[in-house]
């Protein structure tokens, strides 16, 4: 019996084809999306020994010869999914530290903190993330005193779910030297005990480094383990590439160590955590693609404001539930433009975090001012773009702007957004369809570990505007839905385009990398609930299987 016939009989689920030979994947229900957002079905794919697609074949085509042939047994194959905005190392460290994201009350969080402290004795810092006072129904921020009742003898530092506030105990504030005399830093806020100047235990946005500057840095081996954990999680969910938003020099070195060892499987489009990090990592100009298109420093990530949950998002008018507060602009207009210009002059891509309508308007104005100087294909990115004044929506269609948005934020934030903004300011909230209609390209992601990186939850949300329980029925502001096909594009081809990866990966076409996933059901025919529960059987990157649900 010929080798090809033997391998075909083994089947897709038990074979990881080596990358050093042509591989034929056949007998699949293949799905890809064209530039017009129409679905194209195929039955087989020939992959070269360099991991690039040589042929896409329909059911009528004669199968070409190949050294290895893999029978897909009729299962569904779609492009590998791309997360256009997450934090790779955050996902990994989230698996190694205290996770409060599933807690539903302050008492539940306190119990989990106590359990973690007991399981990790000693005087070391307790570090974690994921708390959300809105889900707890607390109606306020938690306090250091409430942490002290659980752990008082060692410092505790817990990041809010959105990453824009930090909850600490009294020991941590004592070590940091934070007192009633400590002033709020520019772009940040120290929450105070009512009626006093005493810090209450929560630090918002630029105030958080007052504490975090004391937290011991992870060692290289801990970083390597975190990257491994992140890759394992993302690959199991069908994510083959991601834009890492806020890459530090230590993060970059971790990625490079994995690449040098041959253990970097995920494709990472990196955006440095500020101009200084950008200069340290790359010097003049973006890095070339490394490790067979696995790693590249694309540009720089800048922060203009905070988040709605911590009332740090910069709004044009005060918060409906905090009438003296319009949020926190982290950069002055001249600082923003100077940083954007510094990146653009060396051809780095600029990605700016903007959540509030004032922040989005300011970034749009900055792009309009700089576009005449920095011409060409810049693909300016606005990260999140959650709340936009309807008067500013049309501005997204100019200058090739990418709206990098996270559908799951809409379902998580819906009730909070209504409270923070009031009913008269919701028209431009999480306005995917309006922004796309204005001419901007949407790139979808998760912002993990702020949210789960599960791309199928994001995809289902994108075309339903409903949460996992199907609420609200018919969708929240349903006019802002995109199509099912548009959701797939946002998590694949358009996410690749947003990171200057078009032509390399993101689409199952001849010449691009063979990044694809094998599913148990057809996502184009599945109900939203079934799509959310989609099971990834296998994940392939560059023609090599990197994950199998059966663990083989």
C-alpha cells in the first residue's frame, strides 16, 4: 500500500503532518470568505513544504499528488481566527495568578483571596486580577479595609477586570509610602475615604504605578511558562494569530526566546507599550517578520483615556451616574500628537486606546492633523472606540482608519454603559455597523484577559448583539449588528489587514500561510448558542498541526 493511502486512512485527527513536505488536506467542508464578504466552499487544500497554500480545490477537481495526504472525513475547516487586540502575557500570567473574574460578590472574592493566600504561604506579594464591582452589585469600589480582613500581613495587589484600576490592602500602601498627603498623578486618581484625604485602597489609571512599581518583576523562566500557558489556551480556542497590545521589552524577549527554541507557535503582531518601549525593542523602523511570519513589532500602543467601569473613560459630558466627573485624559493633546508623530516618522503603526467620546474625537483630530505629513498606507488604529459622538462617526471613514473593537465588551458592559452614559448618549456606543458604514475597517478581538479570548463568543455577539443567555432578545441597539460573514472577516482577514499581515496569513488563498482550524460543526449554519459552544478539534499553523482536542 502506498504511503499516501496509509496516511489518508489514518485520518486528520491522528496525524500531524511535518512541515517539510507537500501536504494534501482533502475531503473537508472548507469555508473561506472573499473580499466581498461572500462565503466560498472548497473541498481540499494543497500545502507546500514552506507552509504556504499551493492550491484550493473544489469537489469537482482532481486531487493532485502529495507526499502526505490527510482525510478530513467531511469535517468543517475555516481560516485560523485572529484576535486583533489582546495581551498575550496577561493571558498567561492570568493562568498563574489569582483570578477573580468569576466572582459574583465581594464576599465570594474575599473567600477566594483567603483560599489563595492559604495555598501560597509566606511573605510574598499576592497578585491577581479580574474583580468587577459592577457585577458584585457593590455600587462603589471595594476598600483596603475589606482586603485587610482577609490578608493584612502581606501586600495584596489586584487589578480590575478592565486593567484600569487596582485594589490593594493597607500593607501594599504602607510599602509604597502612599498616605493622605500623596497627590493624584496626572492622568490618574487615588480613591479617597469619604470626607477625608485618606486613600481608600483603589488606584485608577496612572495612579496604579504608585503600587505596581514595587511589585517584583517575574523572572525569565516565569515569563516563559506564562507564554506557554497563553499559547496552549489560545491555540485550543482556534486562535492562530494575535495582536499583542502593549508589548514590553521583557515580553518581546520572551517571544524571541520561544522563537529561537522553536516553541513559538502563535503568530504575534506586537505593539510596543509606548514610544520608549518601541525604541528599545526595534530601533529605527518596524522589525521584519521573524520565525516564518510568527513575530513582528508592528508599532506602538498609546493610551489616551481609561475605561467606563472605573469612570476613567474621557467623555464630552459628565457621567450620568457621577455628574462631577468627565473621566481622565491621560495625555495632553500636544503629548498625543508628539508620540504619534514620533512613531509615524519611523513608519511604525500607531494604535491609540480611546473609549470615551471625547477621547475618540481627540484621536480622530490628531489623525486628521498628522495624515497630511505622514502619507501612504498608515492604517491608523483606534483601539476599542466604544463610545463615539454620532457627529464623529463619519470621521472614521477617512485616512484608512482601523476600528479595533471587541464585541464581547458590548455584552459585558451593556447595563453599566446605560448607567454611565444615560439613554441619550447610546447612539454611538459600540457602534460596529455605523463605523463600518462610515468606511472604517473593523478588526475584532477580545482584550483578553479582560474578557475571555474565546473568538466564537465574540463572533456570535457581533451579529446578534445578545449575550450568552440570549439577552436582550433581538439584541441591544440591534442596528449596530454586523453580518455573520462580517463577524468572520473581523476575526480573520480584516484582523490580519489591521496588523499589516494581509498577503501573509488570515485568508485561505494561494500564497498565504496555511493557518486553519477544524470544527465539529458548520459555523455558518449554527445557531448563535451553538456557535458559542463550537468545539475546536484541531488547530493548524503554517501547515503544521499545533493543537488537537484529543491531546495527540
